[in-house]
């Protein structure tokens, strides 16, 4: 087991930032760790990496208890924190050499050249860190997390500040790394999580509210969507009148997205309406919920 969290608790004064959570992440898994601001994501990651002591419970990395042997577990982990603190007066290669020396990396020059290419830093590798854009600074932080070839990667908002092209590049890096490493990463970009992960853990107010394959979460989330295309241009009211229709969204002149608590009943009502009024249905299909839909359903207005 690469990461194992057991009944982890973190209390600040009277507030429980993390409330008795448990989960496991295996080698070769890329798991998205999601939650609203203040939900406890970064606090949990800091406890797993040993940067923050838990109030109760345990975190294990590669079967080693972080509290019992924090130095050993840090050798196993590559950590990119959300703040990504860097030494702005150092050159990129100089900084990576410094991090490599801390980890006692062998063949430093070769390893530095490898990670610079791996994260797409080559065009800016000759500059001081302070001269880089936010996106390239983020790449420096990722390179530093990779320099000692860790077994486990903990990435807190790894694509923060990147433009769309850079996001795709870093996404591909993470997917490649996930083939032989354990990756736990947080992001507010739901499309990014959907593109990289097949498993998602969602935390809300310090408590895990979901931990499953993304496909299963989308299937089990309250309500479902139906996509329907008509040959005619209908008014919204035709679909809003259907008893099983919860929300109706017009996608374009002929295409509609209808949400319902009971997909089968909604389908029957759409077909009956079409027959009764001589409307022609071009297509009628299920529209699976997006990760954003699942996230909002699990984290909004929860007491």
C-alpha cells in the first residue's frame, strides 16, 4: 500500500479541519482529491507528507508511519505544495541542484537535465526563478518534486497558473508518472481531474463524502440527464410541463438537456409527448453527469 490514511484528525482550537478520515491509494493509481476551499484537502496532504502533525490518527507511506519516521517517508514522497515556495534569486538549474543535494541524488547533472525536459522547462532553464512566469515557476516546483525519483507524488493544485497548452503538457506528464508511481493530487479544474483520474475522493467540511471510481460516482449521483434532439424547434414550455423534468436546458435550436430524478419515467414522458403532438425525435440518449455535477451535489448546502 503506497498511501494509507487511518482515522486522521486535525483540530485547530475548536475547529476540526479534518474529521476522522480514512482511505488508501495503491501503486499505479492516480487519485483526484477534491473539495471546496477550506474542506481540509491541503491539511490532509500536509499530514501525509509530514509537514503537519495530526491531532489523532495515522498516515502511512509505503508502509512506514509518517509520525514514527518522518525523514524516511519524506525520501519516498515528491511534494508540490499549493504555495510552491521557491528561491527566486537562484537559477533554475542551481535550485534543482540544491534540491538534488538535499536528497543525495546520484548523477545530479543527468537527473536535472531529465526532469527539466520532463516538465517542459528547457526554454527557461537558463533563467533565474524570479524571472519566470507563474506557470514556469509551477514547473520548477514539479521538477523539484521529481528530482529524487520518489515512489509517491503528492501534488496540490499542480496546474495552477498554467495556460491551456501547458495544462495539457503537465497532464500528460502526470499520466505518464502514474504508470509506476502513486499520485494523489488536488485540483479545482474538474475537467483536469476527469482527464487524468479514474478514481476520486471528495472531502467536505473535513469529512470524506465520496471515494469511488469516477464512472460509479457519475452513475450513483442523485438524478440523471437525458439528451433529446427534435426535428422541430420547440418552445421550452413543452419539456418543462413534463412531470419528471427537474430542469430543462436548451443546448441549441433542436437539442435539449433535461435533468430528472427518474430517467426511465422521463424518457417515457418525452416519447408520449412527441407522439401526442406529432413531434419527430431525432435522438434520445442518456447524458451522464459530469464530475462538476457530482461535486456540486455532494458539497453544496451540506450541513
